[in-house]
């Protein structure tokens, strides 16, 4: 309708289909009552709905009597749509925030936890209510929190960051997290929103992979050393065989004097020791097999004590603790003797001012827990041969190499 079609006409003639509620509002205004509404739907002639904000109040004459009514109406359909979309967006965000698989929190610039979701709370062992009264410093380890000022500065400069942190669980243990953080604005204030993923399993997998890589490199190194040792031992064994054959021939010569015979005997003994060494090299290179036999460790060790005493010297006291009831074992006697001698020599070098070297043998029961990672060994009764000394021990760098067959701490020469 146009203005000329309205001016001078009765309101109910212009709008004959006016709903009863409006007639009641008008009657109230004529009675001096003010009515209003903030969100009132209004159906237009084309069937579409507009939202209005209106107020209806009495109009007073100069003498104070009510001469009519005044109606203020504002169409707020556009604003209503924006508010509805915003409310729906906020609801979607709330659902995503609360149900996300990632731990999420909103952080103030001072480090206060403003809002956290259930996943984050469950991840740390706290309730949502407990966390809302906490500061990020309560969760960060000292090593992690020292980076907070720099990271916060970069985030407030609108830089998105991804980094790893370590947090304390409520029970006290520390666990690693990967964090994706960015700046958000809520009204006039700036906050930091962080998404957290517990990466404990990933860290364990990475550590296991690194361990396997080291083991693979070690195996490859040992294989190449074994091939070299095997080749050298094979050729050296041939030379020794010829040498020992000639020594044996000379020993059979009865015309040689006593001193010469003793010299030949000593040379033959040294050649046999060299032959034993080549046998060990061939064993290491898998070109030979262990000479396994039934052994009494008490007897084997007791027979070595005199030699070990000469090796370590008088400034070191040698102690042997043996079990009175000890089962026999299957082992290579030469290998065991070599192990004991090597340990004794290393102990001697670790105790230049003297000390104690103790060899002990006892029966023990090994359970499945101790055999984890050793699928070729079955739980059951074992004999434990232990060697201990009061020397200076080994540092971490040396410990990392103790199972390498050709590693030594001895200087060149």
C-alpha cells in the first residue's frame, strides 16, 4: 500500500484481517498499558515470515487524556537470521569441542586454562572442573614450560605452531604430546586454542625402531668382521699347521740337547695357544662349531685359579665362592676359560691400586619374565657364573660396546 491509501482511514479498515492479538494490544494501549515484543514473527501477504521488534504505547492529548496509540515497529529479519546462524555455528563448535578425539583447551595469554574438553581431561586424569582452575604451568614439565614465553609471543603474532611437549598426569607420570596451536578471538579478547594428541605409543615405536636399526647395523658390522676374521684365521691356521708339523718333527729328534728340547716344547705350547685363538676366530665367523661337553663349573674354575692369580698379580685378592651342590652344564670349556681370563685381565687393569676379584657359582631358577626377548631359551634351572671386582667400572661409552668381540679399551701396542 501507498501512503495516500492509508492516511485518514481507520486502522481496522486498512487491515481487516488483523489478528485478534493486535486488537487486544491496541485496547491495552488505549487503557494506558505499554506492550512490546523483541522477536515477533509476522506473516507477510506473500506468505513469507518477517521478524519484528515492536512497542505499542498510548498517545496522550495535551489535557492528559488518551487520544490514540503509537506503534513502533522494526523489521529484524536479517539480524535474526545472523543470530540463528551464529547460534547454530556455536552449537556445532560446542559439539565438536566436547566430542573430539583430540584433547582441546583454550588458553589465556597468561597461561590460564579457560576451557577444556573431556578428552583432554581424561588424557591427564583430571576432571574438567579441576582443570578450569589450573594454569598451563601446572601441567607442563619445567623443560617444556621454559619455551612458553617464546611460543606465546609467536602465537599472539598470529603464527600457527605445531610442537611437542611433555605433561604431568595427575598420578605424577610424564607423557609426551603433540600440540597444534593457533590464535582465536572471542569478543575483544585474544586466546590460544590447542589441539593435543598423546604420542606415547608413537614415541615407543620410534625408540623400538631406532633400537632395531642399531641392532641391524651391529649385526651387519659383526658379519663383516666375522668374514674378515674367518679369512685371516683360515690362512693363519694353515701356517700354524705347517709350523706345528715342523716342530713335532724336530721334537722327535733325540740328538738335540735338553735346552733345545725345552725350547721346542715351549714353542709347541705357544703354537697350540695360537691354534686355539684361530679356533675362536673360526667359531666367531661360524666356520667352526663349539666343542660342547658336560662340565663341572666348580672344577673348571678351581683349575684356573692358579693361572688367574698369576695374571692379576699379588696386589689383588682373588676369592672363589662355589656351591656345594651344583649340577653339570653343557658348554665349551675353552670358551669359558677364555671368558674368565679376559674378565680377570680387565678387572686387573681397573684396579691398579689393588682390590678384590670375586668369582661365584650358584644354582638359580630363571623364569619367563627374565627371558623376555630370548625365544630360544626356556625357563628352568640354570647355573650362574658371576665375576665381580672392586675396580673403577665402565662408563656409558664403554658399556655400549661390551658385546663387540674385537672392542678393547687397551691403547695401541
